[in-house]
C-alpha cells in the first residue's frame, strides 16, 4: 500500500490513520508545485485530480479524497476503533464530522493560502472560518474527542486542518477546547511518528 502525500497537507490525516491502524504502507512524496514524484514522474498520471492524498492499494487500485480514504483505512482495522461500525448512527455521526471538516473548515482555509486571494476577501473568509471553528470548539468543551471519549479518523482530520491556522494568521487562542484538543492529539504516538516522517516535528 502506498500513500501519496505532501508534508503538512490534508494527506497527513490518512497518514495518521494508517499509523493508528497499524497498517504497513510506503510514503511517496509529491511536490505540490511541480506535481512531480521523487523519481521525476508526473503525479497527474497517478491521480488526475492533481492533489493529495491518494492511497494506492496492493492490487493497484487507487482511492482519492481524504474522508473516503480514512474510512477505508478504519474499516481495514476495526479493532483500532478509528471509526464506528458501518450502518450505525455513530458511523453517520463520524461522516457528519468528516463532511463538516472537509467542506466548512478545509475549504474555509483554502482562500487564505492562495496568493491571488484579495486581502479584503481574506478578512471575510477568516470571519466565516472562525464561526465554523467555534462550532468545533463548542463540541470539544463537552468531550475529549469529536465522537466522545475515543479517538477517530475525524479527530485526525480536525487536528490537521486546525494546525494550518498558524500559517495564515488565524488566532485560535480564544478557542481553548480546540487548542487543548490539538495538544492532546499531538501527544499520540502515531501522530508523533507521522509528524516526524513528514519532517514536521
């Protein structure tokens, strides 16, 4: 199994999930700017979407889109409890959070990273993003993780996306529960391993 990734990007979420699940895999770094692989090959030939993550299975099939990949990983290792069983309300709650993180938070950060986003619009984007981040913070006031007491793939994704705040001058200091959550997740052995492997620790 191969995970195509770019350091610190959303591909860190499935990277963490693979390590939490105890699944053997190889990391293949993608240069986001040139879309080149370490051997000089064109990443677009691997994933026509041109972005990470992409999980290549042992049979050669490829799976893209982070929320789909992390659920697939979780289901490969049910004993890890990275996701509730399929068909349960708890699983729907996990999907609810994954959808929120990907559509409201992940995409909320996107214009802040783009060099061609007008400064005036960045202020509007930050204001909307903070509203969404406060929602996650409120959920974490009641429990240590998004679904309760147990760490899931949704927590890995939120951890990764929240870590982008410092790169785009989004101040999380007033979101105490989210900050505490991020510190708690960062202390997990699998998370530390993933950060080291990507040169982020």
